């Protein structure tokens, strides 16, 4: 079995505008207003979790409990490095509290590979929370965590158009 390697094979982008989250276009994913995240986010700093509710389906005639998946909610947090060059510190300057957009994640393809039609990506409609500078550490770079609030729908299997 050939397992997919994660090292160097995850691309993440903050995109200001996407017309269809199920079919983002190459033009939208490469627009000058995007923020490329994979060279700023730490190697363990892309955290996408889901909280899922439960719908109980118990019936009188059974001695067992039944349930179905309920509502789901994406919970996203990014940990990233600050850049000492202001023009390169775009996550800090653009992704501020209240900024709306889309987090696009592509997995299993070399991060350096440009977005292309037919690629499968995850698209999350998000609003940025408050930037939280992390405590200084010895022998480390300055880091920040940023919560992205799920402010709209998401799609885990969008196809780039």
C-alpha cells in the first residue's frame, strides 16, 4: 500500500472571493488578493476539526439505542510565523478580526504545484477571529494562532474549475 505523504504535500490558501465553493476557479485561487499560507503556517499549524451533533432515534419497541449524525461544524485554527518584512507579513496584516473569505486546502499534491482544473480541494467559508500572539519561546520564531470561524457552508470535495 502506498501511503500519501503529508510533508510538502499540503497547499493552503486564504481566498477573498469564490463564486461557487463546489467549483472554485483557478483564477479565483491565484488572484493577486489571495494569501498563500503553506510557507507561513507551521508544519503542525493547520488544524481542521469537526464537531458533529447526534440525532437520537430510539423507539419504544427496541432495547437498543439508535442515532444518526446531526449538524456538523468546522473548527479551524492556524498557527503561523510572523515575518520581519512588513510586505511579507500578509497573514498578520490582512487576516484580521472580522475579515471574511475562504480557506482552501489541497492535500496529496506537492505544495509548489500550482492550482489546476480537476484538482480536488476543501473549501471552507470563514471569518477570521482575533490574532493571538503566542508566548515567546527559547530558540524559536515569533508565532501567532488564528481561529477561523465557520461562517458559511463548506465542501470537502470541491473540484477546481
